[in-house]
């Protein structure tokens, strides 16, 4: 009965992983570093499931692995598990909308995985008693088993550090999803330390991969793929919710931005440079617009932010502050072009009876009015 449960569990895990991978394979950008991490997560998690199943079936007596094969299964398991934790860190880091990921983080991951590989292989030598010992076909944890626990804790600390330090570079759904992943990693490690036979690590990796697929599905429905900001559909839903709400929620300020020289960048440097300009401006909005309720990529080179309600003078000053901050932003250049923007803004309150389409038309007209003034050498 126990072996039957092991086989059914393995089939269940493999099915979930394969279904999730097929979905991610169709949804994610297959040229991105993030997708390569998705593939590696799938490969190493599947490998972990197979290794764990072989160990448990041997333990249950259904199969009898040769001594060299049994030692290989144990060693590969010790090599595989930390790799998956390192890959979770890499996925989270590559999901951030940073222009460059700090190299020091990646160096720590690579060096730690190499150390773990060396210690796992050395543990095969009889008498070393580092990670594990195998005597007469019986596996037991070694005296230095805690070293791998330290490695898990290091990867966990690295992931938490990156998550908190670059929190604003993630979308709202990503923030929640990654917090859930980090929490389950902690629970899996606790379970792994308390009970060696229950495959907490394997179950956690499968669960997190499924959560990853569900999050990607949500992101594709509500998020602009290029910038990571909310897309036009999400903006429309948000504005409709705010405008039809009651009390304070229906009063808010809204600003539309348009990059003035975007077409020139596209025509001169190509569309890749234009995409980079959009990502740079999106990073700026995500990092520098404090107390912003909602940030969206409306389309093309147009962006919209929704803020708390304020007076016309306060809103005009806020636009001026954002313009000044962007002029000093280190990412406001693409090639030889310095990015600048025009802005249109409006204050909505509960007494106005306009639709979301009319609201967009108002700020769009005001933004183009500002663009014409700026092209004539006037300021807003």
C-alpha cells in the first residue's frame, strides 16, 4: 500500500509539472533568461521527483537498486535540491524589471552550488561522513548534514534580500506570488529537517511551479508584457471601480505621460531601442512615484498613473516634481537621446458624471496641449 501511494504521488507530481510547463512554454517569452530558468526548474524538479521515487520504492522493497545506483540516487538528490532553490532565486531576480541584476548575487549562487557539488561528491567516499553515509545499503544523514541546511538558508536569505531590496520592481501580483513562494520554502525546509522520509522539498517545488504557472496566466491577462506595468484592460477596470465607488475612493487625480521623442528613437535607433525607452520610463514610474495608487502602460509611448485626490495647484506641482526627478534619473537616456515627456492631468470627484472613455479623452487632449506648448518652447 505504501509503494502504491509513492507511485501515485509521483505520477501526480509529474502530471502537474508537465501541465504547468506546457502552459508556461506557450505563454512566456522563450528568448528571455527568465524562460531558460523556467526550463531548468522543470528539469531539476522532474529529476528530484524521479530520484525521490526511486529512493522510496527501494526503501519500501518494491525495487532493489544496486549499491552503486543507490549511492548515485542519494548523491544526485543532495546535488539537485539546492540547485532548485538557486533557480527560484534566479527566477525572482529575472522577473524584476531591473536593467541589470547585481552580479554579486549571481556569483554567490554559483559559488555556493559548486561548493555543494563538491561536498556531495566527497560524501561518497567511505568514512568522510559529510552530508550522508551509506553502510550496507542503508542511508543515514552525516555529521555535517547541517552544512547543506546552511546553504538552503543562504539561498533563502539571498532571495528575501533581493525581494525586499527591489520590491518596487515587481508587479503587485508578483509581489504576492513571490512572498508565497518564499513562505513555502521556509515551511519546506522546516519539514525537511524534522522528517527525512516525507518529501517536503519535492512537494514544495511542485506546488511553487504550479503557483508560478497560475501567476503567469494572471499576469498575461492583466499586465503589459514589455514594461511589467498594468495593461489597458486593467487600467479600465481600475478606473471603472474607482469612478463608480462611493465616498473618498471615487475622488482621485490622474496623469497621462507621453514620451516626446519616442518616434525619433524608433526611426533612428530601431524598435529595440524604443522598447528600452519604454522599459526605462516604466522603471522610473515604478521607483519614483510615491503614493501612486495605480501605474499603467496605456499603449505605445503613453503611460497613466492614478494618485490620491489633490488640489489643482498640488497636482500641477506634482507633475513638475516628477518632471524634475526624471530629468535627473540615470536611466533617462537611450543612445544619444535624452528622454522627455509631455503630461496631461485631471482631478476626478464623485460629483462628475463621465465615463472612463471620456476621462481618458480629457487627459489625452490636455497631454497633447502640453506637447504643443513644449514643441513651441513653452513650459506647462
